[in-house]
């Protein structure tokens, strides 16, 4: 969140720091009891942009459907805005776009929103306001059927904003978008996450979550396998060193007490150590007759962290 952000009309007080809290939330499908969400414990703080990230089929959409009352859990509990999920009390302050937005193709974008506003008992003036928020004013009077995928997604976000919600839940908002559309959606999500509005979004695109979210929950097979800020999930930066002879360099670095771990990868050493130790690493190698030709700090990507977590999770199951 940006410091000093101006408080918007949705800024409200609450007795809890969490707008979403689940405990043991579980969903099984069909007679065979196929497990879609498994003992999910999720806590989303007020005013943050929280990314639920995982591959297709990980349980992201199922979890969101339970949070807005579109699906009943098999077991466990979920509270949204301090009230049981799916109740009228919780839904009053929630705007959601679950799966692909669906509108009347023969109506304009503006008229589609007018229909929704009337149904939701929302003031007609909100239609123009949300169209401006998602930058669709210039195309508002064109039929929805003529919209590009990016425009359709933005109209879906506009619909979710009609009630000026405290909590915005967006399921895969960049699905089907080209790179330009993804960039536009990224800017929009950052803007919507300012102030005290909370945004929960799901995605399987790690780079988009990395550039948009304050905190991330990694979900796999219906379970949260890791959670934290991006810096917490990435951990410390590593040092990548190209040195000759490589075997001698590996021996020297492995013996250093302040090194947490070292491995050889594609002709280079990848050293788990704080970047402030770069000078010491270089001196230790050079004074022992090793030629150092490259020494670069490497910050793990969210995608790299996710793949490591998946690998560790599979090994623990096996």
C-alpha cells in the first residue's frame, strides 16, 4: 500500500484486522468425495492486496465460491467482514468477479451495469463512476458483444465495484488477456488496492501476482503450502559465482561458516548467503588460487519459490 493514500468512501472501521478468516475449510465433490479444498486456513488483512496463487485446479475458484456463498463447504468455517460467509450481512460489503464475467451481449456496457445497479438497489450515479474507475467511459455505449477480452474483464471489475465494496474478490482477472491487457489490469488492481479497500485475487501467473500483491498464499491441491509477503517467501538473496576451477571453489565455499548452503548449477556456484558477504566470498576464493570471473546477487522469483514448494510438498507426500 502507498503511504499517505487518501481514504476513500469505502474506508470503514472494524473490530478485526482480518476481513477474511477461514478455519478447516473443506470441499469435496460427488459420491467419490473428490477433494477440491483441503482444510484451508486463510486470513486476509484489511487494506491489503492478497494473491491466492497456484496452478489450474489447485482449488482457488472453489475457495472463492465458498467465500461469496455460491457453494457450501463440506466442513469448516469461513467468515467474511466479521460474518459467516455467504450471508446477507457479509455480502453487503463484498464485490466479486468469479470466473469469466457474463453480461447481455446485445446491451451496451453502460446498460448492463444499469440493470445490475437496479437489481442491487445501487444509485444510478455509481454506473458512471465505476466506468471511469476502470477507464471504460469512452466505450460505455458500445454493445458488450463488441468488446475485446480486456474490456470485458474491466467491465466485470466495474460490476464488482458498483456497491463500493470494502472487499473485492477477483478470480483470475487477467485470464485470456494479451500482454497489453495484462499490463492495464495490473495498473487497475494496484489503484483499486489503495486506501483501506481489501482485494483478494487469484492467479496462476506468478509474475502478475509478484508485481501486484502485498501478501501471497501459495495453494496446491486445495491446501495453503506457504504464505507471506514476497520478501518473506523469497527469503534471502543468493550469490551466483562463476569461478575456476569449479570443484576447488565448491570446496572452499562449503567450508565457510557463514554460508548456509552451496550448490553447483550449470557451471556456476549458487551460494545461500547474504549479499553483504560478497566481498568476503571473493577474497576467500582469490586468496586460495581460484579465479573469479563473475559474482552476481540473485533474487529468487515467486515462480522459483512456487516450484520449490511444489517439489518439497511432493517429496513429503512420497
